[in-house]
């Protein structure tokens, strides 16, 4: 019994995954109720939505994943239990304080953001130290993972400054840096390393691929922040075509892979798909004066980011509990259901663009998100907390 009580904190990914899933449910529920006017927040609703998903959901899941795998990437010692548990407790405290501040006082919320930022500094510091002392002969992928982490710090700091001093003009820049150069680029950096490896793809990588994608992401962030839509459309088109060509060259065979693998292949191919549809939506704004209401961001955030999060999260949860990293019918159903969530959220954006008046699609799409994480948490929380199940 004592061993079971201590298992929850025995590996870094376990507490951070649980906190991330908890935040995925609670923060989306608060956002949705605020968006519908049921709850009143002291923070702009969109800012609350982006910040909480970036730094309370995805940041925790990324931290759990990297604190578990980054030492292996770099052939370094594992992270000390006291170190990662302290960060977990600080993140938990910061999460609770932020929720209270979001309802009560903007300065209390900003204090919570500062606490979470300091925690993130120690996360990046530990990853940098692992990179510096590690003995791996090739650290190129680890280098780009660290670059994404530093942009995560930059975006986080901009959110704090904008919130603390009411500099709302900084919010678009904070969002674009956080979204493209931290969340998407970090997940891409991990995925382009791990997915071909898991898939036993022996196609030689283009050594310039990740550098070119990073440069294009920089331009994407700049043009999106400056609202230069024609230039952004061009970058999206280049990203879609360039990524698609490279992914096809990897010869992944998703149709002949088990579901624990094809979900990761699907996540990869959401990247060129999302950027291609983003280019089309930007063209609609420029030439048809029709806005698709954040369609491009949600295609990336749910189609790519959430799919890869659930895919890797399932694999890591099973593998590190001593269970075969295989997806049963239930897990496969969850993988499919993620794509239903993407479709529902896309339909809401299309509804806004064409004025269908079907605003119930918002209720359906956010409810589907809640169901997704309730299902995943209901299946895998016991494994994360207590270990291998009989």
C-alpha cells in the first residue's frame, strides 16, 4: 500500500500529466462559461483561454514528457525527485492562485503568472544543464527543443507585462510567440525526432529541414503579430508544401501501422493541412472579406498539438508503467474522437464566417473537448497515480 501511495511522484511525467489533464478540463469549462456570459472574469476571455491552455495545460504536459525523456536524449542523469516535485507543487499552487485571481483581481492573477514564470525558468534551467553535461554524440534535436523553451519564456513574460500594466497591444505578439515558436515548434521538434524513430523509418533526414521550418515560423510570428496578411499567406503556403514534401519522403506508412503509431503520423500531417487551410482562410479575408474566426489556430492547436499530446501521452504513460505501448480499442476510439473535436470546432468557425447562426456548435465543440480529456483521464489517471493495473 505504501508503494502505491508514493508511485504518483515516482516519475516526472505522472504528476505533470495529471495536472495538465485537470487544467484541460477546468480551464476550458471556465473559458466557455465566461464566453457565454455565465461567469465574469477580471481578465480578457481570449487572453485567459490562450494563457491557460499554453502555460497551464501544454506547458505541464511538455514538462512531464521532457523531464522523463530529455535526459535519455542527451545521455545524462535522470532529474532528481526533489527537483521535479518542487516544480510540480509550485505549478499546482500557481494554477490555483491564477484561477482565484482570474475571478477576484487582475493583480493577483498576474502574481500567479509570475510564480508560474519563475517555475518555468527553473524548468528551462534544468533542461539546459542536462543539455550541457549530456554525453550524446548528436544534440541537434535537443538544441531546437531548448530554443523553443526559451521562446516559451519570452511569450510568458510578455503575457505578464501585458496583464500587469494593461498593455493589451502586446497580447497579439505574446500569443504568436507562445503559439508558433513555443507550442507548435516544440511539439514539432520532438515529433520530427521521435515519430520516424518509432516508425522505423530509415529515410535520411534533410539536415536543413528543422532550421528552415524554424525560420519560417519566425516570419509567421512576425507577420501575424503585425497583421500583414498577404505575407502571412505566403509563409503558410510555403510551410504547407515544404512540410508535406518532407513528411511524404519519410515513408511512414500510416495506413499499415498500429493505432499507437498512426495517431502520431496523423498529428504530423495535420501540420501541412492546417497551414494550407490557414492560407485559404487568409485568402478569404483578403479577397472575400470573410473571417473564419481563428480556424487556422484551432486546426493547429487541436489537430496537431492535441493529437500529438494524446498520442505521446498514451505511449509514455503505458511504456513507463511497464505495460506494452499499444492502443486498445478504447484508446483508438479516443484517437479518432480527437479528430471529431477538430471537425466540430472547425464547423463553428465556418458557421461564424458564413453567418449560419448555428452558435450551438460552440457548446457542442467545447463539450466534446471536455469529454475527450475526461475519457483519457478516466482511462489513464489510475495508471499515472497507482502504476500498472491488473
